C-alpha cells in the first residue's frame, strides 16, 4: 500500500512534464519550468496537463453559430426599432412586433442549443457540419424574408 505522505511527495505528471519543458502559463505567459504544484505562481490559476487537438476544425461550427446569431441579432435589433417607432408614432403594428419577438426568441434558443451541442456537432463529418452551418444561415435568411413579407403586406 502507498503511504499518502509519500504519494503527495512524488511529482505529478504535470510537474514531471514541466521539469523537462519551458511551457508558459496560458493565462499570463509566466515560464512554468520546474513548477512545483498545479498553480501558476504569477497569476494563481490552476493548471492541468492535457492532450488537445492542434486544429479542432471549428470553422463550420463557428459559421453556423454566426448564422444563427445574425438571425437573433437582426430580429432583436428590428424588434427594438419597431417598438421605439411604434411608441413614438402612436401607431402600433402588432403583427410586426409579434413576428420579431418570436424570431428573437427562436433564434436565441437556437444559438443556445447550437452552443450546448457543440461537441456533437464537431464530431460529425465535415460535410454534415457544413450542411448544418448552411442550414443555420438559411434559417436566418428565411427569418428575414418572413419579417419582410409581414412588414410589407
């Protein structure tokens, strides 16, 4: 059986790695060579040793996220402008306001869902990721078109 005092005295994998390497703290850039413990002595952030992808292939994921965020941003901004114009003019067009409110909520929820499912999306094949990204932009364009049809009836 390993003595707990002896176990804590043995260097961790992080300490072993930093004994041989001149790695910088990802937060503050401090040289961590020969670090004892798992916290940066400069900024106090806790550190961990991990293996990560060098190029995580995030382009399609970010493209889709931007597409959905564009839809949410347009609908939200147009909702604010429509509401202000209605308040200032005294004429309220309920259909415009309702469509924009629904679009703002739907696109905001889609952005949250997209972000929460990021790991699953990134595990898809490249073609499937790009199809989803294109679908996200298509949804934003459809949302814009729906508002255009309702606003200019």
